[in-house]
């Protein structure tokens, strides 16, 4: 009520009021998270191990009834819910210098709204004497890499769907003030309906504060209002449309990100050239949120061609090819002939130098374009139903996906169903749950 009263006195436009309301809701959610009671492993019933790695394991678990709600007159709303519980050995995390990465993942997931549909939800995080725990949303559809391995290549239409959803997810990370720095198909999980979410945020770098106006849903709302204004006032009343070979004007409501990142991270095949240049100590090289858009371009190439654009037998050669990307980048003629001009142009806007890439600086300054706006406005997405994205099913559903929601409901109350589910879906669903 206090916020509404103050906004009335300031006579703010409705889009600005919405941004402030969303931010207040975010702050209230954060306070609520901090006030939650201490959680322990004893609060969960282990159903199956669905992933193992050098630092620990991931288990499919079911939340137990709270002891304080065991009588019939009380109902625990969290009882019997299914999660993926990641447990990591403290000793191994320290030895392998991974503590900072785990903290980074926890911080970015904790800063995200529980309603953020583009990041895997962190429901709880806790610790005991020997382990760190992160209780995550369970994503039954596996990862995008497993789907690529199964399909070899995607059609242009399927690729456009996944690029749209990945752009949403990347933009939501940037709106939280982070660079993801490890965008790759392995870190894109799919739900039972074939929709995508980002995970494995351990390499995120904090480069700014939370910017609600940069969230993709807010961006789409503002672009929709601009389109309505265009229809009302005519074409000359708004910014000119995107033209081939020319990136659109800077999104006027985009938050300026002035801080740079200098450490080197990421998977070699998907890493941006300026990240490698920073690692090599080249004077003046740093990188920004634009590195995530490069990685998305590499994934797009892989979806269309069947392998990454700078693939080599060893990582050193891969890195050398990335640094010489202008000489090494080539779309096979047989693939190029099957792609639209708009598709190839969009790919060239992602796999580009940091000075012209989507999400790049404005005229060499320290202000940066809103990459998601540039994606939405590109001709490849002309006519794309951004508003109806959540209502449709993904173009490539995993085997048995239509059965999974019902089986998951059974799993909440019948223990024996876990053996059927793990056996039936293990080949396509659980490959992404590992801790390396």
C-alpha cells in the first residue's frame, strides 16, 4: 500500500509502476526465503540415485511430512513433493577449489524469483558436517546435449524454438546482474513438455545489480506496447526496424553494465574469443554479457550442422581456431543451402566480434545493448509467437514424456513406482544429472 501511495504521488507511467511492483515482490520473496526453517537430509526420502560425479551425487528424493504436521488436522503443503537433491563433499570441494563455484550457483539461484521459468528452481540449500546440499527442481526431460546426440541435427524451425527459449533464459540471468559464462547444451535442461531451463550456474560472474526492467518478460511487454504505438501513430513514431547486417538501436530502458570480467572460464568449444584473449594476457581484453550470446551462436551452429564450428581433436587446437574464428568459421555448403537467409544472418549476429555481436557495446562505449531486444527484433523471429511460447509443446519431446506427469504424481505416494520410472526413462531423462 505504501508503494502504491508513493507511485500515485509521482505520477509514474504504468510500465514503470509494473517494474517497481515486480521488484517489491522480489524483495518480499527474498525475505521469505531467509526466514525458512533449517532443512536437513533427514527431511527427504531417497528414491534413486540419478547422477554421480567427482564431488558427490544427485538423488531423486521425496519430501517427508513435517514432524509438526503429523496429526490429521494439519496438512504440510511440501510433503511428498519430488526434487533432485545434489550433495557435494566438502573435502573434495575444497581440494578441487570448487567452493566459490558452488557459492556462486547458490547465490544466483537464490536471487532468482521462484516464478522464474527460465532457471531451475533452487528450493533449499543447506549443509551438514561433511556435505553441501542443493535441493533443486527435478527436470525429467534430460539435457539439450542428449537430445542433440539422439537427433544429430535439428530442423530450422526446431532450432528457432530452442534459440528463443535459450535467449529468454540467458536474458533472465543478465537481468539478475550476472554473466553465465558456461552456456552449453549440457547446461540446458528440458521439462516433460520439451521446454528449456538453464542450470549449472557455478561459473556465473556478478557484474551488476538486479535489473527488473531487463527481465525478458518485461522486455516483451515494452516491445508489445511499442508495436501498439507503431500501429496507432505510424511507422515514423518509433525506432526503425532491424535491417540485415545492422544491429538495432540500444534498448532505451536497458541497465548499463560497466563492470568487466577478467577471469577465464567455460567449456572450450563454446567459449568466446575475448575470454581466451583475456586468459592469454592480451592487453585491454575483457569481456561482458556478450560472451553468453557468442556461446548461444555456437549452440545454434551445432543444432543446424551437427557439430561445433571450431571442433578439433584436442582443446588447444579448438582454442586456437576460436581465436582465429574469422578464418576458421564456415557453414558447410549442404547445410547453408537448406537454411533461410534470415537464419544465416542471425547466426552471424551471434558468432561475431565483440564490437558488433548481439549484446555488444554501444558505439565503443561502456554501455551495452539489451541482447534479448535484438533477438526479438531480428527478422528470423518475424511472426514468431513469443507470447504463446509457454502454451505450446516443444518440437522434440523425449520418449514417454506424455506419461511422465502422471507417473510423477504416483511417485509422490507410491515408492515402488520409482523403479519403473528410473528403468523406463533412464536412457533419455537422467543423463544431465552429474557432478563433475
